[in-house]
């Protein structure tokens, strides 16, 4: 009786895909920090953390997200990890 008012399953799934984390745009915090760091050849989690005024854990999450989106490239391991903004990405 009320089923005619509900959207079809395919329509719901289509709208949910739009909110996928891999397709989401950069956060305002990420954009601001990357614009400041764009001048540096490479930077660390500590540099990003200072620019964005956030915790180390949040900085790592942001940088991992940016790496997955193809905005930055990660080099090294542990304390020696550095990041570089990829030429031609939406920030550079």
C-alpha cells in the first residue's frame, strides 16, 4: 500500500555510491594545509600537523586519504616518511 512511495533499491544504491569515501572531495582542512605546503618539495606528518593545527593521528589519516586519492605520494617508513604533492593533482 505504501510501497509506491518508496524509491527502488537501485535508485537508493546509486545515491549511496555518491557518498563513497574514495570519491569524496578534499576537506577544507586538507585544501588549506596543502595550499600552504605546496611550496615545499616534500613534507612530513609533523609539517602537515603544524599547518592544519591537528593531532598526529588526524594528520596521518588525512595524509593516507590524500595518498589514496592520488594527491600526494608517500615515501619512506616510520619517522622517515615524507610526502610530496603530485604534479597535476587538483591542488598543485
